[in-house]
């Protein structure tokens, strides 16, 4: 069902994702948790939301010459391994621990960006 909250959340996720490279999860996870999902479900669902947005942004940035496909392709094999490993780890940890790890990474990333 359409709502202003849904509209604003979607816009925010799309804008943040395209500006910061998949950073839409920073907004998507809390929004999805607020809608009643568990931490694990919110993080998994955020990936499903962010993937098509990232693909759209990639094609737009590629057409504008901001990058070439070879810039990041060397990371893909290891990214695939990391994605499989991450999903296996997520099965073994609690929602609470996952939430703490997510929060810590957000705080750590913010501090690191401010200091560098």
C-alpha cells in the first residue's frame, strides 16, 4: 500500500545508495526493522532493495564516464566468496549480535570518514 513514509523512505534509500555506493542499506535496514522485520530479515531484504538500485546507478554512472567496468571487476570473485561466507555466518548469530555489529560498523565508518 502506498504511503508518504514509503515514498520518502524509497527516495532516501535510492538517493543515498546512488550517492554513496550501496549506502542505501544505512536507511533501508532501520526502515525495514521499523516495519516489523527482524535484523536478519531487514538486512537480507535491504540487499534485495539495493541490488536493482545499484544496477540502475551503475549504468547511469557508466554512461557518464565516471568509471569503467574494469575498475571494480577484480573484486568480484572475492566479493562472491565473501557474500556466501556472510550468509553462512548470519545463520549462526543472533539478531541482537547482528544488530550490534551493524551499529558498530556504521559508527566506525562514520568516525573513519570524519578523521580521514
